[in-house]
């Protein structure tokens, strides 16, 4: 999706104002002029300057505020994009309770099938790949990946 | 001499050599698969190197990137798809040569001149870094402030495309660097009550998101590319290479020098080095009309340039902690984790480790000859690995890798947010490199600014009172004025016409 420069510019200016309001609450360090507010304050000023230039440029260019990229008109590709994001979101929410191995297998199977891998191959590869990654990180590198529902079988 | 011997001991140890070999194979594979970049190889390796001693960890990163930048040329020549962005500059030219029946020559040139460029860059690194470090020992907060500012300025100006968007990207990076407790006042900023955000966003998960997850998203929305792999047995790739060396000595030298220099400039790395070298080669050539028809000259020059840029980027990274490209941006994170904090004192406190890094650079470039040859031989098999199987596995790897850094799911949130953000940034022409540099250098910029302001009692002139600081300051301001001067000049010309 291509966004008109003016929209980005307005967003940056709004962000800058939010920063400027937020840093009013930052404390001053006694005896010093430069506290924690100065650096974010300067960044905010930078956003206002660049944001204004973007607004001017965007208004001059004048094309629609949003322009859909070709892939956004292909439903299959949009769901591809969303599924990758959903896979990560699913891991964030479910991995703790479900455990790494079931979550990993589910994510891989879903993505494989969506990307056009055959069902049997998808299932076998998903299980093998998840177990190999688990072995590498849990056993060799000692990363405490969650066991979840498989707690009883932990090794 | 003792330190050199110690460095040899650190590198030529079975464990380190084994790590180098594995990293080499990994790098060759990642580089050769289109859609997987050298930076992504680095980001994916970090969680694994996390558990190694410093020297093998750094060796793995150096070797994998050197291999990946070369092997990115292979699909360029055989499929007309660059394996990494660093090969994009001469992909069309390489493919034309393959179509003209010169596959051996182009792949041989890719390999041989990658090695020569890589070794050239390494030699410059070995001589320049310690010398610069000695000068840098005398630097105070004023010099560092200007140096960081100059680095950030370069990152914005050199990026291909829009300077304004580069500045926005840089500011966004600086804003992210402001999150958390890590500021001169030790005051929690923009944490909104989150405990995780106290320690800021976490550089490595952020990089995994921006360089690996965003690539997976790009794959997910690309219509299945039916690019055909060029099917032909590749013969002896080394035939005729000596002839090319004799024919194009200046191209090789120019490419290597320019590549090292671009690499050393913050924010620009192997890909920009290749584009610029290819353009220079065409302009300086006696036969510029042959460019684009399957002519090897530009490939010789740009192939040397992108590999020499890798070593060049390490110069500011080791000496000042200012990354020369996105790969060294990740490396700096690893150096801190390994207790090898970059800076001039690194050369005094752990010289053996520094020399070991130099040695690894030589070793990796020399290993590139046999392993690169093997990769060319195995090219067809690597290029036929189904990407619909590969990409989901890499995603799972990203999840585990980012989780492994701090053992929190927060890192997975970070890779999701930054993966999507980087994807949309690139789609709208906002370069990612300045943002990364902003995140890495933000706290350094603020700290040196505040310290300097306190030292000079708030007088801005204090920033120009020491000779080196004044010099750096003037250069920085001149670089700022450059685009303005160009703009004014263009307007004047337009008014006259």
C-alpha cells in the first residue's frame, strides 16, 4: 500500500505533538539544564520539520491518499500476508500454554498448506523441522522453550 | 608478536575452525537462495553465536557474510534473480553472459574478484583500524558527538532514493533509541509502565524483524516467480581468470578501493558499493557501449567492490562503535554481548581478539576459493530448494532465535511489529538502514551531546574549540549544506533556462 506523503506528514506532526506533550512531565535534573526531555524534544522538532515538508510535497503531488499495491488486489496474497502475521501473533498468545512443539507444528502446517505444499509433505516436514529446531535450541543451546501441554513428556 | 601468536591460537583451534566451516556452508546457502540476504544470515546466526566464546562467534558472522555476498552472484548469473541485494547491480549483465554461453567466465569472475576484493578490504582494515584507534584514544565527547552526527548524516545522504524520507527514517530510529532507562538521566522514557520496555526494544529481535520477517512477508505477497534455472553443466570456472586480472587491473583496484571506502561510511554497505562501482566502471570504460550486452568488465569491478565493502564496514565498527553497514550494525550488538565493547580501547584491552578477527577475515576469503567453487558446482541443487518449505521454517527460526536472546515472548512481539513496519517502510520508499543506525547510535549521540553541553557550560561554540572536533564539525555542516547548495544551483539553472 502506498501512502500519500501528506498523510505520513500529518501523522508525523501528530506524533511530534504527542511527544512534546508527553515530555512535559519529565523531571529536570537539579543544577543542570539538560534533562531527559531535551533529546526526545529535538526529535519531535525534527518530525515537525520533515512532516511539514512531506505535507507540502504530498499536496503538490495530489494523487489519492492511499494507493493499493497490486498484491492487495489479489485475495490469495493478502491472506498470505495476514497468515504470516497471524502465525507470529498465535505464537505470542499460545506458545506458553500450548508449548513450543505443538505451536510450531501448527504454524508450519498452516503456512505450508497456504503456500501450496502438499498435505502429507507439509505434515511430515512440519513435525521434523519443529523437532530439529527444538533439539538445536532446547538441547544444544539450552533455551528454555516452553513445554506446555507436553510437560509430562519433557526430556 | 605475542598477540599475533595468541590470535593464531584462538583461530586455528578445532572448535573455531569447525564453526567457520559450518558458517561458510550456511552463508553460501543463504546467499544463493533469492530472498535471503547476507544481513538476514547474520541476524539468524546471532542467537546461535550467543552461546559461543567471542572469537568463534565473530568468526561465524564474518565467514557467513563473506560467503553470502559471493554466492548471491550465482542465481544472478543462472536465473537472473540476485541472491542478495549486493548482486543486483550486475544481475542483468551476468545473465546476458550466461545466455551468450559464458557461464563459466561470469561465475569464475564473480568468485575470483570477490576473493581479491575481500582480501584488499581486509588489508585496509588491518592497517587502518589500529592507526585510527590510536588517534581515537584522544577523542573526547566533543569529537564523538560530531563523529556520530557525521555518521548519521552520511547514512541519510548515501542511501539510494529520497533524502527527506531517509531523515524521517533516521528520526524514527532515534526515537526508538530513546525508549527505556538507557539515557544520561537514567529516567524511564516512553515505557508506558511496561517492564520490558525499560530495557528498550532489544536490538537483535528488532533486526531479525526488519531483515528476516520483512523478507518472509515480501515472499508471501510475491506472485510465485517461475524463473527457470539455467540448466547446463558448469565447466572449469577458473579458466581465463588470470587473463582478466591482466586486462582489468585498474578496474579491480578501483572497485576494491571504492568498495572499502563505501563500506567504511556509515549506513552504506555492499549493495550500494556494487551499484556505485558498476556505474563508475561504465563511465571509465574504454568500451562503455558493451555494458549491458554481457560484458565482464563491470562485473569484475562491482564484484570486487561488494566483497571489499564487508571488511571496510568493520573499520568504524571496531574503532568507534559506529557500524559501517547493516551487517556490522548487528555485529556491534554481538561485540557488546561478548564483552568486546567496540572502541579504541578494544585494541589495547584485547588485541588478541582483534587480530583474531583480522585473521578470520583472511581465512574466510581464502576459504571462499574452494567452497565457492563447490557452491557453483552444487548451484542447481541449492537453487531448486522449494521456497514454500524454506520460508515458513525460517519464520519459526526467527521466533526461536529472538526468544533465545532474553527468553521472553516480548521479543516475538518485537519481530512482528518491526517486520511489518520494515515491510511498509520499504514499500513506501523509506530506507531501513538510517533507522537501524539511529537506534544503535541514538544513546551515543545523546550521551555525548549532554556531556559536551555540560562541559562547555551550554555554549555551542565549545563544540569547535578542539582542533579535531572543529574539523569534524565543519565537515558535518558542509555535508548538510551540500544538498541545499545543489538545490539552489538547480533552481538557478532552471531560472536561467
